[in-house]
């Protein structure tokens, strides 16, 4: 198994305002879904997701979600469970990913996912 990338996902109060801010820093919009209140931004090989829908506590300090992209989500899920990490079953999302979420010992949120189109048969 190979880990293909890591993309921070920031909970934001306003996705459109965040997109506008990051564009001032040189990021461009790679993908934007207003109905999801989510956008993927790109600056060369760097990527950043801004997501209004994960902003569960709008008045609390911001907490990023780290998003892992293994090349085989089922294998990574088994590996993490076998290591004793308490993780839920894999979930197929409405946005076309197979993923699971968990927290590290300090409460930092992580999600690992694989695009359904990239999954092995």
C-alpha cells in the first residue's frame, strides 16, 4: 500500500469568503461545490480544502481536518484497525469517496479516503 497525498481540510465560517481570501494568496479554485459548501484550492502542487459543512462549532477556535489518500482504502482501514485504533466501518459518501474518520490521541480529526473511481475491483 502507498499513501498518495495529504490535504488539509479547514472548517470555515464562509466557504465563498475563504475562497476569495486564499485566491489573494495565489491559490486557484480546482473544484468548487457551492451546494456542499466546499472547495478544493490549488497552488502549484499544494492543495487545501475549505469546508463550511464541517464547521460544527462556529464560535470555537478553528480545527483543521487532515485528509489522507491511501491508494487502497480497504487495506489501510484494516491496518489501522489491526493496530488498535478505534475506527468506524468504511462509508461510501455522496461525493464519491470511500472513507473513514478518526481522531488522534490529542483529538485532532483525520479522514482517510479513496475515490470510488480509483478503487481496485
